[in-house]
C-alpha cells in the first residue's frame, strides 16, 4: 500500500478487502457512516478495489440493520435478501437462479442445476411464444430455438 494525498493506494492483491469484510459484519448502525467514509475516503481505489469497498459497504449496511431491534433475520430471510438484492441491482426480470459451479462436483446436485420448476417452464414457454408472435428473433436459428422452447424442448441439457 502506497500513501498518496493522505489516502492509501491499494491493489486487489493487497487483500485489504478481507479485513473490510470481517469488520463489516460487526458494524452497528451508529458506526455505518464512519465505516463507509473510511472505505471511500481512506483509500485511492482502482476498478477492482472499489467494487470490494462497495460490497463491504453493503455488508456493513445489512449487518447494521440486522443488529437493530427490527432486524435479526434468519436464513430464509437472508436467502430472500440475496435474491432481491441481485434482482434489483442487476435489473433481472422473470425467473432467475443463482448457483455455485462447485455444485457440479457432486452428482447429487444435478437436479438442482439442470431441472426447471413447472413455473419456470411455463414462463419460458410463454416468453418464447410472445417473442415468436412479435417477430422478436435474430435469425432462423433463433426462431427455431424459440419454437422448441414453446414445445417444452430446452437447450443445453436443461429439462422440466
């Protein structure tokens, strides 16, 4: 870490983010602004370190809110929080799935990775139908692909 204009210039390889993540999990509401200010004003960031700083800020915010009397979420709410955050931040519409590639290392995970629930299957069929009806396809290959989806034939090994 190099000092520059009162700020520490850091690189991702300095691993400052590991300390930030650990500290973020213990931030209380009254410590939130100073913690985020430290992350932003205490360092000179590059494109990689600013993303870690932002993640640490989000973790601190969630930790601070969770330590409040209105917080104290459990595992199911934590799972919902993750899903909602990813959807809102990335503007994801329609069914979505987040999984770890590490799941491919165990044969018992295959259904979770490759089998789609009935509501997802129906959504895909409906969307493919709308795209076909409105002529919203790139070329003949894309059109044929959409036709197969409307028929319940899914690509890349996915199945209902």
